[in-house]
C-alpha cells in the first residue's frame, strides 16, 4: 500500500506531523494510533514497535541430532558410543543439509586454534568422499577423531592444526578407517 504522510494520517486519525515524527523516529505510535496502524497494515502491534523485524522473529529452526556422549577427539582418539539423547536446535540457514547432519562435541586440543576443546561440530554425513584439505570426522580403529585429511597412495594422511601433533598416515590395507563426514560448521565458547 503506497500512502503519503497526509493520507496515512487521515486513515488512522492523527496529524501529518505525527506520521513524520514516526518516520524520523523521534516518537513511536502508541495506544489507538498503534492499534489503527496494525489493523490498516494487517500486522501485530508488537511487529510495529519491536526492534526485531518480523522476518527475524519468524526464523525457522531445525533439529540436528546431537550425540552428547560421543566426544570426537582432537587428540589421540576416544571410543565412539552410538547414543542419541538430544536434538540441537539451530537456525536453518546455518546448515545446508539438516537431514544428513549430526552434531558432536570436541574433546582435546589437536585441532586448535581452529577447533577448540568443548566446541560442538556439525558433520554432514553425506560428504564422506575426501577432498584434500577439508576437515572430517573419522572412525579409526574404533576411535572417533576430527582431522584435516589428505589423500595419499593407498590411504589417508590425518593432520592436526596444532603443531604438537604430527601427521599420521593410515593405509587402507592395514588399518580400518571410516570417514563419517565433513565438518561443515561449529559452535564454540570463548
């Protein structure tokens, strides 16, 4: 609806100078004026006076399976338990593929400073074909680990960001390794 200040003022029963003050934010609509505005534009009164836009208010969240008892090791590894207890609710724009994404917590410092101890990482389980230089969660000999992966002949190189942890070469014919998925996001406290 396209209205001039004078037309809007007439429709809701206020002086044009009042509408002008609302537009330059020196005052806000109140009482009957607020009610008349909300009815005219078919929006809630809260939407008119809130600092949060209706689009921000209506952001959708998605539930990502969170495995709180599985801590992916950023170190030498930890045993993987398969127990889903919780769902991590996040803004759906945060994750591209919520249907194939899981969340687990990091334990250790081998991936610092990029991934800190106690951060929650989101893993897209469909992205399990290794692309050099990307970070993945792997299960290596029963231990769940987060590492930067590189392909080498007949295997993978597991690298850490922390220089105190040397790279490890894992060969497919000698050791068991499964790529769970690529790390696509994280939430961490500072």
